[in-house]
C-alpha cells in the first residue's frame, strides 16, 4: 500500500465490517493478512487492489475473492 502505508507501519482496523468501495481492508490471502483497497463488489465477491499498482499482488493477478476473506476495515490512519 505504498506510498500511503510504509512496511511494518502500525494500523488500527475494525472487524465491524460494512464494506464500501474505495475502503482499505485487511484481507486473508494464502495464509497471510494483507492490506489492500476494495475496488469493486459483486454479490459475495470483492476485487481488491494495492495503491502501488506496478508492485502489488492483488485481484489483477488472482481475480475476485470472497467477502468472507475480508477480516477488517482500516480506520487509522485515514486512507482516502
């Protein structure tokens, strides 16, 4: 999520999830928790992207993921 977030930066996230597009979320992907931006929603699926597109591994590579894989929404720092 460079340049918005730096490696190992502390974030505050809420598990009270009310998903909206353009929100930054914590997602479970291949056993890891990663921070990405929710770009699109369709039914029970979401499309996530990183802000640093050339270096991000995201839905542009692996496709849509289940909403169940979204663990939390980032509430600090504010990520608009």
